[in-house]
């Protein structure tokens, strides 16, 4: 699966998340931002930036 970070536009390494599903929280290892999985379609993972610091 592929996931492009909405913040830094780099590919997020999904190897750490073998059972990725909608609602999961992942982290971009390039910029370190926290992302929430919003949808998975055609091997593409769509994410939204999560609100941090709460
Ligand atoms: Zn990033």
C-alpha cells in the first residue's frame, strides 16, 4: 500500500502497520506528523493530519 504524507508529500513507510485500517493512527517517519487513516482504496491510503498535543 502507498501513503503520501499530506504535510511533507513524502511516502510514509507503512511497513510498521501490517493491519492498517480506517481510523488507525500512523506517523510519518519523514516529518514526524501524526496522521489518521481516512480511507483505503486501490492500495492507496488516504490520511488526514491528526490534532497533536491533546
Ligand atoms: Zn510527513
